[in-house]
């Protein structure tokens, strides 16, 4: 989808201006949404609404409302006819689409301030933008204690995409009737809970940093499944920290994209050593080159910049061709490769070569 030029010269110069003014485009759009201005325009439906009518019911100066609405015209969120403002199609989706809201809140609350450190993060392979949220080496060490609203927006972003894949993933994971499943990068334990509810006999081992396991354990104990769960505190990048053996299936959802190429190989080699000869690894990932729509690919490409500035400085949302080479180097082969899972995921089933 990125092989040919699709824009006319006029469209291209317009796109260039969007890039030039992107910070103000974002900030104005968010204020239009959160102040209630776009809601007032939406409520007017096809009749439209005047500036004075909005000013009478929104807690903002008439001047502020005016400059934001005029910016909204150029951005494409609103239209104006006979001095009345109407909501555009773009404005409708920006205001109402759940995915757009999740993405916008994530960018505002987690990424925006740190974006200024993109260049230094690339040069140093460190998430230099993370300083705006806390004093951690990577964001994963601070996920459960992120300041609000960043914490809520981060988990909303993560769960919105991963959770949609679970209903289709579970039959794949349990196709060979595993007795024990290892969930690496268990986060808050959502996939573990899904497994325990899906199968009444399976045991699940959670592998993560202790700060994350503490949260997952609370959720699992509250659900009454503590008797079928084991907790394994591991930093998967430590050379002296092997994965627990005895599990039939290893599951990793949106986990390996949190690591650099050589680190992915290192982790998969650990999986190789821990897994029995007949075991399986299931990887749930979003590859930008496997998307059906250009907007989806774009969102993933931009999310890679979050990994650079805020997460760890050296990972990304991968091109599947790059990722497949890493799997091969780790001693695995792909036995099943299923796209279009959930919103935008691919599930890979691996076995030892």
C-alpha cells in the first residue's frame, strides 16, 4: 500500500502543511472535543449552530471558541454554512469512534510531552521522553504506578487492541488441549483470566516483572482462580533468568514488540529451551504490513515512535518479514499464520524445528 504516489501536487502540499502544524492540529482538536464544543455542534444536527449559541453554553471565552472553530474548519472537524457550524464526517469519528478516542487519549496523556525527545531517543537508544512520566529505565517498570491520567490511557490503549483478539485466539491456543499455559508478559492478567474461564482444568503460569504480577494476582484472586495459577517473577532479558519448564503452550500477546531484534531472538531462545518437543508457542502481534487499511498501518507506524521515546528506546511495531527472520534465527518454524484477528492482529503458531 506504500509503493505508489497517490496524491496530486495540490494534495501533497496540503498534507505537508498538516505536518508543519501538527502540534496545534492535535491540541486544538482535543480541546474542541473535551470542552464540549464538538458535542454542541453535533447536537445541532443538520440545522447547524452559531458561534453565539455555542458561547452561551460552553465555559470558554467567545474568542477562544471562535479561534478553535476556525481551526476546526481547516482541520476538517467542522463545516460552516450561513454562519452556522456543522459536524463533518471526520468530526463525527473523532468525537465518537472508540478507537480514535483511545488513540487520542494515549497520545495526549502518555506520548505528547515526550515526543520532543524522539531524536535523542533514537541516537541513544533510550526512552528519553519517559522522564515526563517518571524516573524508570523503561515504562514497563512503572506501568502500575504511572501518574494519572497516563495510567488509565495506557491500559485503555493496550487492552482495546489486545482484548479484541482473545475470543478468536482461545480456540487456537486450546486446539491441542494443553494442561498448562505460560503467559509471558501477563500484564494485568486479562488473558490468564480468559484462559481460566475458557477451560475449567487448565493451569496458567504468569511470567512478568514483580510490579506487574502484583496487579495480576489481585485481579486473579478476586475472580477466585488462585488455585490454578503460578506466578514467576522474571526479567526475560537477564541472562541468568530462565523460563519455567513444564508448560505445553507459551503465549505472548503484544509482548515481543516491546523488544529490539536481538532481544526478541534472546527471548525466543529461552522459550525454545523451556518448551517440550511437542509444545507450541503462540504469538499475537500487530504487523503494520499485514493491515487491510492504510490508516491501520499508519497508526502502527506511529506507535513505533512511542516505543522509541516512551517505552524502551529500541523496539517497534514490526514489519512481519523482519519478525519472521527473528523467529527462524531462534530455532522455531511457523506452522500456522492467521491474519485479521480481532481489530488488526496476526497470530503465529510456532514449533521447534
